C-alpha cells in the first residue's frame, strides 16, 4: 500500500510542531473523521483520503473484534475500529515513537502493545486481495508522470521514476558450502540475506524481492 495513502487515510501525518502534553481522549472518539482534530484545535492529525480509509476500515472491522464495555470493569481505551486501524497504520508507516502514539491515541503503553499485537493478523487479512494494497509495476504513462515529479525536484535527473533500497539481514551460517558462498557478504564479512525494495517517486512500493543471497551486494 502507498505509505501516504495509509497514513493520511488513517491517523497519520504528524505536524512539525510542539505537541500539546495533554491530549483529550475524546478527540479521537466517535466518528472516524474526528481523528483529524485534537482538543487544542491544532489539527495534529489529518485525514485526507477518506475513501481509501473507509474501504480498508470496512474490511478491517470484519476481522478485528472489540469487546463490549463491561458493567463491572472499565470500558476499552480504544472503543472504535477506526482508532485501532489508525493506530497500527501509524505504527507501521510512520516512524513515530511509542510514547507519542500513547499520547495521540490516549492509551497507556500496555494497551498500545496489546492492541498492536492483536491488530496485526486482522490487518494482514484485510489486505489480502485488496487492490490498493497490491504491489504493481507502474504503466508507461504512470512512469512518465513519476519522472516529471523527479525532474521538477532535481532537474538534472531525467527519465527516473523511482529508486531501489534494501536491508541486509544477518542469518546463521549454512552447513552447505555452496549456500555459504552465496550468502557471504565480503564487504561486511558475514552471512546475510538481502531484502530489496523498489520505490516509485511518490513513495509507493512497486517491486520487491526478499531473501536474496548476501553475495549479490558485492556486485
């Protein structure tokens, strides 16, 4: 899924400003669109693509169960599906500290950890066969649009519509000599597999390949 779609649609673009230390929990209750406002009217959280969020929210609600409030105990801190979905999308798509998420969503650290753990599998099920979440290579027309975005920012870069990045993950040394040779990275002097991801100029993942032999990084 396009990271900007995920975050903007959920709860996710943090403004570059000092965050109020007291954020009333009621600011994110009730209706999904209330996620856009905080108690101090600083527009701390913004939802720009409501249609995408609403579609994903409908799917997510089928797999994530929120227990009803008990007359004997406290009501759940996160009482609505849009709060849970917004929380987990913020956690995965934006590099936001857990303490900040606790403040924004009005939950203690224990509730944050428990909610993230519970919401992972429902989110994965929600994204299955969901067209906006698929990884797809852009059409030639879309490649031209993306290339114009790059050229507008960096005029010397022509006909470039994306970039590739990756992450080396250290693994145990295989017992087979051929696998050792394939996974040994001479730059880092250890055995790795590599995750390679191609991003479009708008930040959307358009191609990926995981568990590549670590020696590929030598070339």
